[in-house]
C-alpha cells in the first residue's frame, strides 16, 4: 500500500509539471488535496550537527573579535572628538579674551589725559 501511495505521489508530481490542467481535473475527480513537498530537505546526521555547531561557535568568536575592534575604534573616535571639542573651546575662550581686550583698549584711548 505504501509503495502504491508513493507511486501515486510521484505520478501526480509528474502530471503537475507536464499537464497542469489534467492534474487539476484528476485531483478534483479523485477528491485529492495535493500539497507540495518541501523544496529541500537535508538528512540530519551527527556529523552535520557537529559541523553546524562548530560553524556557529566560530561565527560567534568572530563576532566577539569584531565587537572588540569596533569598541576600540569607537573609543579612539570619541577621544579624537573630545580633543577636537576641547581645542574649539580653547580657541573660543581665546577669541572672547581678545574681544574683551580689544573693547577695553579703545575706551582707554578715547579718554583725555
């Protein structure tokens, strides 16, 4: 019986590929609900499971290394940004001092002695 069911399944798959209209007609006459087989099935073996676990472990280690490298780069970038910000702040303070000194000098020169 299992062999006949398997044979019917193969014949229906062939008929579906070659003559879809006849396939539909046959399914309706026989009252068959045809479901597609999975597109790809892998036979799960112990070797495959070990290989998959190993690949996942290698991937996770690589991600850790990348994360550490990204963190290092981020810290360097933040240090550069802080240094640039401090430099801009110092330049701004110097400009303010120069402007204050520039404003005070004309006021002193304008008074008669």
